[in-house]
C-alpha cells in the first residue's frame, strides 16, 4: 500500500454538498481517497499510525480540485491544429479533416494522442471521452502511457457522400470493428480505460447502424457518443431524408437514452430539449467550436429543463486551444451575452460541467467527478499565485473565469502523479513534441492539403 497526504490546502470537493475546505487535507491510499477533511484532524490521525509510510505534501497556498473531465476531444486530430480556420463546416470536413485523417497511420494517431494528452494534463484534465478517430489502438496505447483516464471510441460511418475510399465500409463491418475494439480495450489499465460505441453524424450513419450500435452499447453496458444537431444543414438533411429533424428522428428510432451522449446539440427546438430531458440524454457543450461555425447552443434552456450538460474542447482543428479551462471561461460568458441575462450559467454550474456533471455524462460518477471518500484519487493542484488570478475575492468565480493552464501545478490520476510541480513525469515531453511536428507536416503533404500562403513553416 502507498499513502499520500495532501494537507494545508483549500479544497473544492464538488461533492453532493458542494463542500469547500479552507484548510483541508486529502489522504490517499493506492488509487482511492480514504479521508478528506480539516488538515488538523487528518494530520493527527496519520501521525497516530507511524508504522504506515506516508508521503506528506504541504500545499499551503494551493487549491485542490477534482480532476477536470473533457467530455469530447478528438485526440487523433491534434496534429491537424490550424488546418480548419476560416472555413465553413462542410469545407472543413470534406477538404481538410477527412483528407487529413484518412492520410494518417496508426502510429500518427498514437503520436497525435500523446500530444493531445500532454495538453490535457497541463490543463488539469484527468479524464477524457474520445468520439473517435480510426485507430483506437493508437489512442489506447497513448492513454496507457500517459496514465490518463479515458473513454475510447471509433469514428464510425457506413454511408454518406464524399467519404475517403479507405473509410467506405458496410454496416456489418462497422459493427464488427466496434465490437472488437470494445473486447480488446474496455477495462484495460485496471479499469482506467473504457470503450464506448461511436457514431459520427446522421450525415454518415444509416438508421440500421444507429439502431444496432445502440443495442450493442446496451448489451455491453457502455455509452453511445454521437455528434448531434451541429449545423442547420444537418437538421435539414435529416428532415429531407428521414422525415424529421435530427433529435426528433433519434427519438423516433428509440435510441435517446441515459447512455446517449449528444455532442454540440446546437440546433434544437424547445420540444427537442424536452425530449433530451425526458430520456436522460447527456449533452457535451463545446463553446469554442460552437462559436467558430456551429452557433449558440441553448444551454440555459437545457439546464432549466434538467438536461445534464458537460463541457468539451472538440478537436484541435475545431478550436486550436485544447484546454478545458478556456472552455469554462467561454461557457461562463457566451450564454449571458446571448440571453442578455448575467445570472444564467453561473460559475458554480460551469465548474460542475467539468467535474461532477461531466462524470455523470460519462456514466462514471460513482468513481470520479468529485473528491469524496471511496472515490478515485483523480485531482488537480492549482497555484493561484499569479497576476492573472489574484486576488481571490470569489474563489469559484476565479477558478472558472480567471484560471489559466499555467496555474495547474500538479495532476494525479489513480493516486499517481502525471505532472508534479509543472514537470510531466509519465513520458518525454520534448521527444513527443519533436515527433509530432515532423509527422504533422508529413500527413498534410500526403493528404494534399493546401492552405492560404501566409508564410511557409513546413520545413521548420
């Protein structure tokens, strides 16, 4: 058994009572929290057990949060950062991202996922949900090495115009690959890695695939991760080809459920918001990606209806900033501006969107999302002592709207430090960055992607 005591810290637990401790301590044994409370009480109890070796870390002046949870991040798109700027979604998809992703190898996906994971760790993320590239093995290898908690999925498609030839496959084949991924990866790393079933969009998913995917997710006790109602053209496409808009059609199919994660969910009617609430569907809101090209999701209305809304970053070509901290800041602002109501989506709600509510969205709330006895020791240590974050008149507001990635000092998953005092401990960060730069250029060349000639950095 290994024991770690973190004490003299300010702690935001995000537990059911939303407890905050001004001089708190967390005692960790192996991968779980065994005690949390006032420093004086826990330090005294540890001192009474001198025969058990305990690593004691004084975190005076620091804050401890539950590890942040990114509910939608394309790890295999990290090497495509900067390829998707200033174009509409269909151009972005068919002329930039599909050519780029279809030119990738499994090793490219592995390196991309490593680079993405490093950015996640440095921004306080301990768990992510991957909606799918094509190489679950590459993503899985990276997740194993990084020590992150993750849900992997494959970007699954069986229909649609413009698909690269190498992605064209039958519904049976699409199902077969997903089941195989689930058998090989679900529960790996002592349960730190899970797999879900992924559906790209209604543009590229037949009703047969959607129905069979949902049935398999139920059979395996996992979730379905799908982009839903992203753009107006998608909603119109569903209406033209299925006779109903996206969410209504999914309701008619009978696949809306508590294990269904709808990503973006921008173009919804009020009735469809009610459908999400009625069926317990979870929503991953990606503010930066939405603002770029999709539109303004009706997040205040969803929250009012009782929908569980969490945050995600989306992929690097959709956002460029793959830090959940920035998404918190955006989420705290854009809905106030859209509704002209400064009281909507308050800071406490936003913090829940990346902790306890995010865990609920990923069906993992029994183990992560808050700091409580018996839960996994997934946490982030924040150093607020920087000009951008002080003073701390309202700590929750500061954590949501004034925190930056450089304030993340240490990150722990399963009781193991992934980053300690700013140093990545699990992989060689410099080697990964060098490899990522080289591979990114090679992939773009193979894909034949041509960007506006601003200046040439391809050989640097």
